[in-house]
């Protein structure tokens, strides 16, 4: 093995080992006892693992990896490091889409509601990007500022509709990310997020060129419009899946890509696998922390990530200035 291969393998093994430790910790942390001694003689402990703990852990890994890569793709589409699905109106549009499907077809299945959420997220993100590309490129903070206002307007409008329809409690489920309700049979749609991550990695080289801008991309022979549509589909599907299954989870798509690209650069093919790992590890560790802080009660992962993610982002922001 060459020295370069060894340098690449060692961090990968360390990252894989860290994620494996978090995975095992997620299986055993909680109110129900699933210690090794109980697993050896109590079938109920195994039922708890397969019905709740394992689906919850897999959901956290899939949602975190998907949101992180969606954030990486979103930043390439917008050509701005300060945007992600929750700050670009994507998640709010997805929640509005689920609300609309619930009002029009209340008996529709989860996949049908997900399709409606994805369509709404696609439309909402398209509007955001259309406006973002018209903002002055020499003032990068205008893009996330517009995204925050745009998302707040969409969320407020959806909240008003939910209030009128007496669906406030349901709407809060879609806007407050948590994994406590994840059980076997309720998270499997998130495997489509893994497919979107693979699709993003497959198109990584073209997405890297796309991030250089329209004129440069076309000059290099890239089908700019087709790649823009592909990126929109990836971001919209991941956001819709996450909102429908576990609710909005903030900061993962903002912090994880920035952490990775700060160390590895802007090459999406190199950054995408590490971004997926960082998002999965961040989401899983915050979910475990939410189970521990007020044991035996739980704090939603969205609340934990709101605090941890904001602190990490401020560190990244002021660290770059330094």
C-alpha cells in the first residue's frame, strides 16, 4: 500500500469506527434495558431492538447523511456556502405540501404524501434559486437572508392554513424533527435518501462544474439546465422524505458540508462521502444526547441540533474570518 493510500485509508477507518461506536451506543441508550446480559436471555429485549432501536438508529443515519449531501448540493446550486434546505424554503415548502395533501386527500398513504411534499419542495426551491441568482454576487449574505425571510413567509402561511383547518398539532409534527416515533415500518422511505446520496455522488463532477456558474458551465460543455434540474430533484426528494418521516432537522445541511469542504476543498466527488458521514454522525450523536440530557425523558433532535448546529456554524463563520 502506498503512502497516499495509507493516508486516505486511516481517516476512513477512524471515521467508520467512530460511526460504528455511535451506532452501537444508539442501540443501547434509552429507557428500555437492552444490555448484553438481558439480550442473552430475554426475547423482549431483541424485540425492542428490532422494533424500535434499530429503525431509529438507521433513520438517524439515513436522514443525517441525506440532509448533509442535500445541503452540499444546495450550496452548489445557489453558489453560496450559507444556505441549506431549512434556510432556503425547501423544508417549509415540503411541510406545506404534506399539509395540502392531508387537506385534499386525508386518507392518502405515506408515499403519496411524500410525493406531494417533494413536488411542493421542488416548486419552492425553484423560486428560491430563481431569486438567489438575481442577487448581487458580491454580497453573499443577501442569499441566506432572503432564504430565511422566504422560508419564514412560507412557514407562516402554512401555519395559518393549519390553524384554520384545526391541524396545528399535525403541522408541528412535520416541523419539529424527532426520532422518538420511528418504528419498524415507518422509516423505510428514508432508504430513498440513500439513493439520492448515491445519485449526487454519481453526478458529483458535473455538480462541481455547475457551482462555477452558468457561463463557465456552458463554456465547459455542461448541460446547465439539466444539471440544475437534477440538483433540484435531489434536494427536494431528500427534504420531503425527511419532513414526512421525522420532521424538519436544522443545521445538518449547513454545518456538515462546511466542515468537510473547509478541510477538503470544493470537489464534490471527494467531499460527498465525507459530508454524508459527517451528517450521519452529527445527527446520530445529537439524537443520543437528546435521550441522555433529561433521562428518562427525551429532547427532540431538532432542538439539540438547533443549539449544537448554531454553535458549530458560528465557530465556522468566525474561524474563517480569523
